[in-house]
C-alpha cells in the first residue's frame, strides 16, 4: 500500500474506507499496527515528534509486504511546521510505516507530502446511495416514516451520509416519526417548498408575493446563508429553461459571495429577487 491522501467533502466515508482497508491488510495485527489520530485536535509539532515518531519506531511483527499504518483524520488542519516534520518522518520510516491522510481540501497539504502520496478523491454521495443506506437503517431500527420524510433527510444532507444519519436519529428522538415537517423542524432549515413557491412567484411575475414569502422566512429567524443555500439547491433542481436556470444560479452565486463577505441583510436578499425578476423579463423579451 502506498502513502495516501484521501480528499473529499465531509461525511463521504474517507476515514471509514482507510480503516476498512487497514483491517483487511493487517488482520489480527490491526490493534498494534495502526495509529489513528484526529489531526484537527492533535496537529502540532509535538504530536509528530512524539506520538507519530514513537509509533513509527515501534517494532511490530507483520506479514511480509505489510506495514504499520498511521491514519491522520482532518490532516488539512495541521500546522505548516507539523506538516514539514511529518514529511521528514515519512521519509525516514518509509520502509516500515505507511501514512493515510484524510482531508476535505487536498490543496492545504504541503506539496512535498502530496508528491509522496497517491491522492484518492471522494465525491459527494448520490441521493440514491444515501437512500439505500437510510432504508437499511430504518428497517433495522424499525423507524416509522413516510417516503417524503426520507426525501427531506436526503435534501438536508446534501450528499453527506453522516449528516443524513444524524438528521434521521435526531428526528426519531424528537418526534418518533419521520416526515417532512419533523425533519425540517429538527434541521432548522428553510422549507424547500416555501422557497420553491417564492421562486415560482418571481417567475410568474408576482414579485410582491415573492418578497412577502422572503420576509416571512427572514422573520422566522433563518440566516441569509441558510436561505440562500436552500435557494441555490431549489433552483438547481427546478424545472425551467436551461438559460434561465444558469442566469439565476449566477446571480445566486454573486449574492452568496456578498453574504459571505458580511453583507447579509434583508435588503441583499430582496435585491437578489429583483435580479431574478430582471432575468425573467430579459428572457421573456428575447
């Protein structure tokens, strides 16, 4: 096994995958031949110089062709100095130890480490993959649900299996029944049907109704980031002309950028709806 960098969004099974591989490769020697650390907590020079170095020096009897494995979760949180020290450790103990670094953004790992590793990229899970796993869980746990409830969990998870399972567990713990209303109460996200109706009002030329719907969401206490994130996902899945969808997504992206810069006011969101209305008028005229 080469040194690995496992890069991808949260909740896509990066650490689980490397743990399963370690079990498969090392068998009964797993306990003494694997060191697992969360680099977001243990990310300083001392950890590399002490814990990791001492583990790399430890003698473990393994089958021919097998190596000890160091697993670093959230490796992109490590300081630059710690990464430099880790690079040196990887060089010195390359004959006996392999390193697996799980991270959300591989570009935050320094280039010398990247060049010593094979990079495996994980994408977000598809809705079908999340649904398949949720069906296994609800069957095993005998969870009462309706299909619309599972759809809501998939929507709120956005490709993150861990988030999907957490949302399912929280909904069952809080309400004992999984439906749309309960899921969105637990996750505290703007209801996508409400946002969809807001977009529909804009596209139908009912601008005042769209603004009223936006004001209602804002008054419920949802942050502009929550609203615009849900708005993006609703538009992405909305059945409309491709040109119109591209323009709306572009305007949503610009507004999201301004909100991330700190301009997260109701006026900003209202301006976005006005941009949507202008895009609609332009598309209608052409």
